[in-house]
């Protein structure tokens, strides 16, 4: 499979798998933020915690 040409899976186990993975990833981020725990992913070759949000300065 190339980047330009995507084929739909024919195996019933794989149909909808991409959407399920995206839902699971979103839920993992939500749980990590709610429980104040890390959620690590690899981004641009580096492992980062996507649950930790940058601290913004307090507004006066």
C-alpha cells in the first residue's frame, strides 16, 4: 500500500479498526488528563507526554 493509493480492508476484523484506534487514543488522553497521569506518545522521534498541558501565566 502506498501513501497515494489506499485500499479498503476486506477482512471483517480490520473494517473500522482505524476509527476504533482513534476513539481509544482520544479516551486515553481524556482519562490521563482527568486523573493527572501521563500519556506518552512518540512525536517527531521524541517521546512526549501529551496529557501535560503547558502552564499559562495567570491573568491579572
